[in-house]
C-alpha cells in the first residue's frame, strides 16, 4: 500500500501522456510537421466500399505450364532432339517423338527428367501410349498460388496507395482470396478497373505475316478491338524490367513514358538494333496497345506508348505499370457499398451505447460502493483514455465490433473493481482495521483478477491471430482493454485509495 513519489509520478505521467495522445482525435493538427496520430474509422462507421477478390488459379496454372512448355521446347532443341508434336491442356503437356532406336529414346527421356529435376516437386514425367507426359503437381501449384496471393496483396496495396485512398484494409482470406475495404470511397468502379487489370506488359516482334497466325505466332486484338495482328510468342522484352512509368504529353496528345532498368534497356537496345524496319508490338494483358515500326535502334533505355489516351487512362496505365503486374487476374466475387449516412448513424448508435453503458456503470458503482465506487469510476474513465491513446498511437482502425469490444472492456474493468471492493468489505466485516482491510483486500483480489484477465487475454489473442475482419477488430480492442484494465485497477485505483487514506486516516472504511 506504499507508493513512492517516483511511482506516483510515473502513474500520473502515463495518464498525462495518454491524454495528449488522445488530442489528435478531437482537434486539428496545428502544424504538418507534428506527428498527429489518430484513430481511423472503419468501413461500417465511415462508409465506403468492400470488395472480396479471388485469384484466378487456373490462369496461374495455365501460365506456368505454358512457361514450362516453352522451356522444354528450348531444352530439347538445344540437345538436338526433335519431336513430332507437343500438346497442352489445363494440367499436362505431352509430346511424341519420331520412331527411333531405344538408346535415342532413353536420351529423350533423360533430357526430360533433367527438365523435371530443375523444378523439384513441381513437374513429373511419365510415359503413356508412346507419349511422354509432363504433369504439374497439385501441392506445388497450391504453394505457388499461396505465394501469388501474397505478391498480389503487395501489388494491390501499391495500386490502392497510388489512388490516394485513405486507410485501406487489405488482408488475405483463405488460400486464394483477398479482402479489400476502402473507407470513404462510395464508388468502387475505378478501383475495380485498376484491380481487374493484370497489367502484364510484354514486347513482341510481329510475325512475318501480320494478319495470319502461323506456327510460333498468336493472333492478338488491337486496342480498338477492330483489327488483329499475329505477334511472335517469344517475349523480347518483359515489362517486369520497367523501372518507371508516367503519364505525359507528346505532340499535344496524352502518352505513357517508359523507363527500363539495366537488363530491360540492354534487351530493348539489342532487339531494336537487330530488327530495324520491323513492327514491334507492345502487348498489355493479351491486347496490343500499339505496334510501331522500329525506325532506328533505341539504346537510351526509355520509350513511349501513344494511342487514344485521356488524362485519366494514361495516369491509370502508368499507375498499373509502376505497381507491377499481378501474377494472375483478380475477380471481384463480392461487393458492398456503405453510404456515409449509414456510417454516421452507426457512429451515433455506437456513441450512445458507450455513453449509456458508461453512465449506468458509474451509477451502479456509486450506489453500491460510495466513495470507493467513485474511485472505480475515475479509474474507468482513465481506462477509456488509455485505450483511445493506444489505438491513436498505432493509427488503428475502429469498427462497430471494436466499439462493442470497448463497451465490454468497461464491464470487465468494473468487475475487477467489484472484486477488490467486495474483498475489502469482507475484511471489514471480519473486524480488521482499515489499513489491514485495504492491504488484505487488494492482495486477495489481485490473484483472481490476474488469473481471469490472463485467460481472457489468451482467448482474445487467439481470436486476433485466427480471426478475420470484424472479429480481429473486436479482439484487438478487448486485448488492449485487458492490459489497460490491469493498470487502472491494480495500480491507479489503488493509488487513489492510498492517497485518500494517507490524507484522512479514517477510523472506518466507507464500503
């Protein structure tokens, strides 16, 4: 029951710092240079858009098998092993060779086994009806899909941040889904357009016959959708080697300027030097943006895309290219929009529930425990300040379930004070002197309070770790509330009682 001057200053200092951390939520920042951390309102309080995105794993598998097919073709040709044909479906690629001696056939198989061993656990080679079959392994593709979702989350975050959206929530759900919450954005169409674009840019030479598909070429539509060109399957320059992209004005029209890294600049210079006079197609998501003639070698490591761009479309394309290409397309499978009026109503309802709950608790504690009830109420208010301060310090997002968690924290905090006051009351009834009753009451209640809060803390940590969305926000506020409850109940409320006792030295305790 003894508090040194340093200990008292420490408790008061924590509360004053907490009060200062709460200020940014109620007043505007006096200077942009000041760290002004605030609690951000979630989608259900502020209004905005909710999108549930799903990664197209079939496309991911198709692209991977296509890449393996191209590698196999190259390796077989490098080994001087010709083959009759190669076919591919969603899960397998198969090829057959001309009839040859058994030793040559074993050499074919040996080359393919070497190809499979280069990607351990991902590709197997089997023989069926005279054909060699390359099969993608299911577990390897699941691991690749999980990795693709993680990459997609980072790319989505870069794209969203570039639009200026404030406080977005981007999280994984399951193996192939991403949750996107955008507070304050009531029209998600532009966001959907940005996220629905894979933004994989590649550069190809146009085939010998630009209007007819031949072996080794693919007929792709132009941007206007009216004409098509046959471009070579070989990727000459990959958009992954872009280092920067920006919307710009060129000859009175909007364009997108490109800048390559060292490898991209080297590839670009090599291709344009060797193919002067040929058509060079710029392909974005299997659609040709433009196919200019290479008039002269381009060695500066930069280029420009022109077309029927507006200021918005040029900016959006530059944004997509800067953010990087998605490993596979994302489909919007669920969408919700919450208007700001509904968000305001939610805030009002949440604040009313918090205020009513707080007032009822204050009245209850005063009626049952008189002066000690008032001290519990003061500690309860300090608890609210501490919770808000911690949420503000980390810029946390508050949702309706989070407000429910704060309200539940008030009940848990009062429960701890009730335990202490009842213990003190029991000691008074046993005839103990005031100081002894206070000392024994706090000591006997402390163990129970710590045990009950520790179990609740562990349960809500598990909720936060394994939950998603609203459940995590609820668990976060409860977890923070448990820590602040232990501080305000076992340290701050005890300090108030100790200071009162030191000044008054009562003969009886008012419990």
